């Protein structure tokens, strides 16, 4: 077992509880229930973002750690006369890997199982091998008419792939929605350690698990505006590019199991990055590096420009096969990232300046 019993069962709960963008309530409840005995207080907003607080000194800096709690999915768009259910994507789901998969439709009355239909190889036209559009894909829920189907589900119900997770080795965890349920898991580990070391903390901490990243970074925007923290450290997953067929000249080289990835450029603030790099060096944690020309494609882009500007830094977990049901991460990386974030916060001074002119 990679983590202690309590953490392992929390991780399992996080991963098996669907949390599609815009429909995160059940997933957030798991996170809030775990953080409740750890944090001083927990606040949620009307859309479902949740923030756990450790407040040590109202006059000191506040650092916000952030991850997003939503996962990509699909949404019911239309039901035809034969009872087949047409879908569209929620966030960046990939239609190329959707066919022949078991899915769960999250109806108002509970889960309805179905499969995304895939025409048998014997029956396919030539040209059937081309990539499908979402409007080509349909879910078969075993209903024989529109009426029967609409007795089970409703247009607008969210849909997730039915895959769960599995350890492929002691170190390699593989499954659906690691992007970014694993971020909330890491923040929980960090908050647990920070609360134990509360006596040495000089700054206040907010751990934000934000909704709706996959559809535009909206939850993080709402909460960064609300709290206006002095600095923010965002954690999400990033592409591990160490598998066949990826052009490193175009996408850089990030390896699974080789440590957290610090992002440079765009929304990332130089002094936040240099604080993170200094702490990583002291801890002898090997950092990997990646560059963003403009957008990081994470909640960092939503946070850094709120109010008067919030100095922000993105530290990511390497992940293979992003936005697929076989996303893959390394436990070694998870442990390194949680240690790093803990020490990044513990190493902040009460009045540390993040002005680039100081
Ligand atoms: Zn993500």
C-alpha cells in the first residue's frame, strides 16, 4: 500500500466518486468530509468550490494552495426515437477514445449504466475508421424508445466513463480522473502536515479545491477574487512526455517518477518560482521544468490577475495519457510534490515580499 490506510481509503473515495465539471457536489463532499477535522475552518461557495483554512495570524501573509476538483466528462444532448442517447463533451474529452466504453449517466434518480455504441468491425463502411465527432457518438442504455429512455435519464445529465483505478505496481497508479482528483488528495496531505506543524507556521494557509477548471477555470477565479491571497501555489497535472510518439522539440521532456514540474513563463511569478526552487534544493527534491509561452492551461491563468494581481506559481504532477481513462501517475512524484508544497508554505516568512523590485 502506497499510503497509510486512512489516506488510501480517502484516495479511493476521491477517485471512485464522479465529479464532472459543473456537477462536482458528490466529489467535493468527500474532500470536505476529509478536511473537516484537519482544517480550522472550511468554506464553500455557491458553485461548490471548497476552501480549507489554517489561520495563524491575521496580520501575516496568506498563501493559497490550489487544485481543481472537477474531471472531464460528457453531457446528454439528445435522445432519439429509438432511445439512443446523444452526447456532447464536458471539458476536453476526446471522442477518439469514447467508442465501445461503458459509461455512467448520472441521472437525478441515480446512476444509469450504458455503453457508447461501436459498430462491429464486420459492418463498418470504408471511411468508418475516421475520427468520430461527438455528434456521431451515442449511448445505448438498453431502452427501446425515446419515452422509455426519458423515463430513466434527462437531457442535461452528466456522463462519465465507468473505468475506475488500479495500481500497476507499488509506484504506478492508473485510472480515470486522476486529472485532477489527485490534486485535491495532495492538498489534503499538505494540510494535514501543516496543521501538525502549526506552531512553526508564520503564514495563513488556504487550500482551495476549485470547481469548473476543465470548462474555463471559473471556480478558481471566483475564489481568488473572494480571498485575494498574497501568493498562490497552484498544483495540477502536466503531460509526462516520456512515452513513444511525442515530439520533445514541440512539447519538452517530462518523465514520470522524476519529480514535480515547475512551470516558467505566463502567469508564473519569478519570486514565487525562486522560492519554490530554493526549497526544492534544500530538500534535495529534483524538479523538472516546463515552459509556457502564454497560457499554462491551468487555474494559474485564472488566479494571477485577480484584484491587484496575485503572485502565482504552478507546480505540477507528471501524468501520462491525459484526458483518457488510463491516466497514469507515480506515487514517488505524489510524495515529492506533497513534501515540496508543505515546505514551500512552512518556509514562508510572515511579511515576505513578492515585489519584483525588492
Ligand atoms: Zn487538470
